[in-house]
C-alpha cells in the first residue's frame, strides 16, 4: 500500500506500508529424529515515510522507516521471537562546478544490535568528449535474519555485518554504443556465513574486482556484454571465498519482431567453492554455462 501527496510545489511526501506473512515447514529425513516435523510463521511489516524537498540548488530526500519482524513457533523451542529496526535517513543531491554530488546519511536503531550510522558520497562528472567519471564511497549495515539467529541451525550470538564500499568508474559513448569500466573494493567486518551446521561471523571478508560492460545495436538487435573479475578472501585465507566466482561472463541480445520480442541470454560462471551438505564441508563446484 502506497500513497503520495504533493503538499506544496516543492514538497512531495510518500507513505508506504508492506506486510508479508509466510509459513515454513521443516520435516526431517531421518526417522526417530526428535523434531520430525516443525514449522515457523514469519511476519514482516515495513513502513516508509519519505519526503522529497526541491531546493534552489538541489534535491533533499529525508524520511523514516520502520521494519518489524516476528517468527512464531521457531524450530528449536517454539518461542516467538521478534526484532524491530527504525531508520532515519537523508540524502542531498546537487551540482558543484559541473559535478554531480550525492551525500547521504542514515541512522539505524535495532532492538537487538547497536545503534549504527552509515553514510555515502557519490560524485559524477561528464566531459565534452562524452566521457563520464564516477566515484562512490560509503558504509552499510546489515542485521542477521531471524532464521539465522533462532532457526534450526541458528546462532543467537551473531553480530551484525558492517561494510565499507568504494567504486571508481569511467564510461564513454561511441558511435557504435557505450563502454564502461568499474573498479570496486568491499571490506566486510563480521560477515555472516553458514558453516559446520550453524551460522557464524567471519572477522573480515575483502572483495575487489573489475567490471567491464559494453552495449551496442546491430541490425536492430540490442546487445549487451558484461565481464566481472572478483577476488574475495576471508580473513588471512588465500582461497577464494565461498559462492563468489572469480570470473563471470554475461551476454544478452533482444530484438522486436512485430508483436514478438525475442531474447537470447548466455552466462558463464567459473569454478567456485560451495557448502556440501553431504560432507558438511566447503568443496569446489565446477563452473557452468547457461
């Protein structure tokens, strides 16, 4: 449910409410297991109040959000658990010396975890030769889910994830299309991971990578090609982190034939590591093509 209202020519306010309810049933494969069949009802309610304020030199977006989660009849003990989080945020967009500037600030107050303030800074400049340079730097925060805290394999001692993200990009328009390159680095503290039949925190996860994206049109076919090289390490490990392929290639093309739209998609993912439920260990997973 969402409603927007133009209070004045320079102020627009929006209120939205979303409610999701679902039921998860778990049945053990093993006969004689103490909890052969158990279930959990999840209830999630999100409320957002956002205000867009047009100013003489930019746009200010500010508001409040509240997210409430409940789990009824959790797997292990049947006790109802709940977590609520309130966020106060603001973002200002303006132009300084022909450079687009975005400044954002958010404070999250969680009923179980520490009060956290995050920020973001974005810069973008377009040059006369149709070349655009962008820079983004910011921090983010993510609380564990109720299932990872209190589920069948949950860990109620989990900490929330904190991350710092930096990205630099350059793109250029050519006669044949667009070519862009992005370099990024992500540092995650207390990253949440499933391992050895439970969820746990990894002290540090560092990811850095390169993205190359090209778009063009040939004989009315819209063609897009993308390559991503990613290097992720957990702590002092020299092994690629689980579920993070080092190389990913995507190719797509679509064309309209009258009322028929035809699309072709091709993806290639390199070898990675994943959790094996049979051996309860992280093992190599062969690369694949779709």
